[in-house]
């Protein structure tokens, strides 16, 4: 009778899963050598051993560095600009409704609840439009900085990052600096936007800026007519902002790489040309 406490009473028997174990003889007692075990030569196999586990290459997944905050904001910039355009459309509708109420009750006193409702809607739409406009401008600037860094890599961007942020966010100056930054990006990028798209974007932004300036100027006037004109100009400025947001998203998409789903569906069919001729 064997006991697990006594040594030499247990032995392992290995066999393939498709064949039952067969009785084998007890292995001989190992012999001990005296002197150097291997001599002056390091032991080696003349060929790759075929016994044991097969040599399987396990792919090593490299750890990707976590993107910085600017890169994360740049990735969601098209969505932020699109949300801003949607809210600008809401603001345009609200100001148009306010002007319709003013025109309808131009010769008589409007009910208090109509006046209070339209005034509250105008104020809320205006404040939120300013907030989403600032957020969209910051996100679009982060996208431009990241796109230039990606295009000029591995060399650094010839323009300083602080200069890009100032040139994109400072009013009036950004009208003249952003087209220069985009033109440089177009010339250095393999997926370049056409000059016509950049011109449409600049016209949309310029029209929006002029409409905002007129609304602010008319808002300094006094009287009911000045208030009504301010509402109309604000509605037009919001509509121009919708156009500017749409053109901004178009420019962003023209420089960005297509999504994997887009490439998988259209490239095999020959619908998309991966190397379009750039317009000079």
C-alpha cells in the first residue's frame, strides 16, 4: 500500500488525449557525472526541436499612448460644431417668432404671457448660442492645431501653437489668419480640401461676422423700431452662423481620414479615389 508521505511512491504518466495510458517500465536511476558537465561548448540543438508545445507567435499589443486633452477635443470637434449649428438654427427660429409677435401687436398691447414667453425664449436662446459658439470656436481651433501637427509630423509645425490659438480666437484678426493657416494645411496635406471649399467657408464666416456687427450696432439704438430691427438682424446672424458651422464641418471632413466603415464599403467598389488631384 502506498502512502503520499513516502517519497518515490507516485509518478506521473503522460499520454495523448486520444490514447489511454499504457503501462510503462520504471525509468532508470539517473547517473551522476563528475567533472565539467558540458565541457567548453555550450549545448545547442542542430535543428528546431519538434517535441513539446508548437512554436506559436503570440502577437504583442503595443500600448498606445493616451491622447492629450487637445487631441480628444479635436476628435469631437465636428460633433461640437454640428451641435452649435443646430442651436443657431433654433435661435434663428426663436428670434423670428419674436419679430412676428412684435409685428402682430405693433398697434396694440400684447398679452403679458406672450411678451414674457417670447422674451424668455430670446434671452435663453441668445445666452446658449453665445456659449455653444465659444465652445465650437475652441473645438475648431483645437482641431486645426492637431491637424497641422499630424500633417507636419515628424517635424514640428513651423508656426507656434500659441500663435495659432491667438490667430484663431481673436475676433477680426481670425478673419485674415485662419485662411492662411488652412491654406498652409491644404498645401502640406495629402487629403487636401479644395480652394473653393475654403472660399465658401471664408465667405460664410465673413457674412456671419458682418451680421453680428450690424445686430450689435442696431442694438445700441433706442425705440421700438430699433428693438425690432435688432431682432431681425439677430435672426439673420443666427442663420448665417448655421451656414458657417456647416461650411466648417465640410472643411474638417475634407481634411480628416474617412471612417473604416466608409472605406470598407466604398473603396472596394472603386467609388472613392484615394489620391484625388489637388486643385492648385
